[in-house]
């Protein structure tokens, strides 16, 4: 039986990430009361008022083609959500509109690793410091397991955008590899005739992503609007 202090969590998508989130959820004060995988949720049809009665928050780790529909349906039920799926951000404005219309809540991020959030800030600082140093060229590279659908990943694109937002206006060479079971490495580099500067983040497992998603789920329950994981970690000053 759920304890009085635990909140009720729904999982949309029940693959490796969903199962890991369920395993860790008691540490964050959650009881998983609903699991919807592909078979139970075709085209978002499993997201209904009766199924989500009493649910405090949902975490969505599904597929790029299904995530926007899932998030819009959750917004319609006013169930706050955490969006961990990547590759759907071309639909972010549509999802944002639904969340705001229904006064629901959403935390989205291409990556829920605390280390990646810090890495992005370091990337922005390096890009800002080198934006006027024209002798330096830049690259962005990653490797992930061969089952990852999007290439380049949402995380790598987010890092490249951070460099541009910091004022680095020169070309950035972007490349991706997909092989084996690698959980993910992202690298940002700057090279000149004099030296090379390399920033790298390497994930050891999916656990960091799961913990970040659960932290975000706990944070969004009593909030409305669309937020990023960096706001969860660093506060409102991180709002884009």
C-alpha cells in the first residue's frame, strides 16, 4: 500500500528507462501506480481520465513520434509531466500551447543528467570566451548505443545551440556515431594552430538520467507552465 508521504507516479513508456525509473522511484517518494507501454497506449489512447484518476505526475520516455501526442493528452487531463523522450522538439510549441491552455505543468529536456546540465554551462562559458578568437575552430561530437533513434541527438544539438547562444557565430562541425551499448559521450572542442581545448562528458549508465527525471517529477507537481531541467537544478534564472 502507498504510504501517506508517497505521491502517485505514472510511467508512459516502459522500456529500460521506465523500469529503471520504477526501481529508483521509492527513493524520491513515489509509488508507481500506472505503466503504459506501446501496446497499452497506441496513439495516446491509454491516457484517459479514468486511467489517470489520482495520479500526481507522469514521466514520459517513449518514442519521438508518440511523445507529443502523449504530452498533449496529459496536459488535457492537467496531469503534470516530465518529458524524457528526445527527437520531438520540433513539436515543442504545440505541446507548450496545450500545457498553457490547460494550466498544467511540464519539465522537458533532451537530457536529464545533472552532469550534462553542468557540462552545457561550461560549454557556454568556453564558447563565450572564444567567440572573438577567430584562430579557433570548433567541433561537437557524440557516440551512443546503436538503438538510439535520433542522430545527432537532442543533447548534442542542445549543446551546439548553447554555443551559438553564447555568441559563437563561426562554423561548428557536428558529427555522431552509433555503436554497441554505449550510454553516451558528448564532446565539445576548440582547435587552433597553438593548442586544443576539449570538454567531454561521459555517462556510465542510465541511472543519472532516471534520477534527474524523478527529481523533476517531484519538482513539477505543485507548479504550472513549461520548464527545463536546468530550472529544476539552478532556479528560475535558467529559464530560456
